[in-house]
DNA sequence: TATTGTTATACTCTATAACTATA
DNA sequence: TATAGTTATAGAGTATAACAATA
C-alpha cells in the first residue's frame, strides 16, 4: 500500500517529465514552477514547506530558474532577510504549461473513477501526510 | 491531487527513515530490502521493475548491501548472465524490521479509514500507475 | 536569541551511453 | 542480435552544519 504509493509517485513524475520534455526541466524545477504558477510572490520558505523540497535544494533550483529568466528574487522590503519570488512573463508561460500537464494527467487517471473513490483516495493520502 | 501524492511520498519516506534511523539505510536500500524481504532469490531486473529503481542505481545499492553482509550475489546457473540475489540471515533480520516499519505506518495511517475509502485509494493509485 | 536564506561538503539517485559476457 | 548487469560521467537531490544578515 505504501510501496504502491511510492511507485505511483515514481511513475507519474516520469510521465510528467515526458510530457514536458521540450521544456528541459528537472523534477524540482517542475514542482517549484507548479507551486508558483498563480503568480503570487512568495518567500523561499513557502514553496519549501508546500513541496517538501529542502531550502538547501531550493537555492540551487531557484538559481537555475533565475538564470533561465523564469523568475526574479527581490528583497522583501517588509522583512529584509527574505526574498519575494516572482515569475517573469516567460516563467508564467512555462508554469502554465506545467499546470496543464499536471491537470491532464489527473484527468486521464480519474477518467474511470467515481467521486466516492476519489474521496477515499484524498482521505488516505491526507492521513499518510499526518503519519509521524 | 497529483502534488498531494508527491508530498505524501516525500513525507512517508521521511517517516520511514526516521523509524529506521538506527539501521543507517538510504531510501533505495530500504526499498530494496522490503522487496527482497520474503527471502525468495531474485534477479536484479525483478526488484528494479518492482520498485522503479534503475538498474544502474541498483548496482550501487546492491554493492552497499553486499558489503554490509545483508545479501549475496550468486551467478544463476540457468542463465549465467544474471544473478540470484539472496538475503543472508542478518539481511533477513533487517528486512524484517523494514517490513514491520512499513506495516506500522500503514496501520497508523489507516486507523480512521473505512474499507470503502481504502478501496478508492487503491483504485486511484492503480490508475495513476497506468498514466502514460 | 531566533529566523531567512546561502554556502560547503559528502553522499545518494538519475539519465545516458558504452561495455562485457552470455543467450 | 538481444538481454543481464556493470561501469563511467555528469547532473540533480538530500542531510548536516556553519554562516551572514536581519528580526
């Protein structure tokens, strides 16, 4: 049950990478862009907490995304220890593609599933996130 | 929905590592031991397909597990290109601990869930493994 | 003192390709 | 020719600890 979860993650990350192959993005880059896709500026800590990517890993991810012109880091005037991460126009375009690929996969996978099954899935996944 | 799956994987891998901290095993080592836990000899290809770990990664994983005395590689007399991976007695003991940690986490997570919810979870996870 | 984010180090995991031994 | 598994290389992800700047 737990191992099936891990296999599904492996597999869907692969499917996602294949559908986005032309963008040439690594897993965490895809994840981070999906997280920033709505365009709202965020600190580094926020996507780190949301995705489970460590801050030390995120530094490298953000370096690459910034170098490619997908986002900018600006000092937060309200707290000058932290940044405001903002997607550029090209970054928003790429993030939009990522979001669409994610929802496409979700749609494909859920085609044959009932609402009740989906609810059960959500409940168990939520419970797994609470395990300590 | 898909991102929640990935978060749950991240989180449960973490919980598993924490519960097995004294064993000092990396993620793929845990995964591989869980896969071999029943004691049946296997080729390298089999756990690779079952876990999604690449054969090139598995070589290093098996090297470490062999060096620690948890398994042996023996040439398969029936097909001398391939190995038979067999757990040693210490390897079986460690694999047993891994299995117990996995089932403990599953039990904890499913404590408040109905059979119907679990069935929905299984169905959706299976569907996600079929996405291409 | 605590927090944000970066840097440094060392190790694990992945992708790709080339390689050997065997089938 | 094809398959099982290893090796090599380079990049990506993690853990841990130390650090500067700010709160």
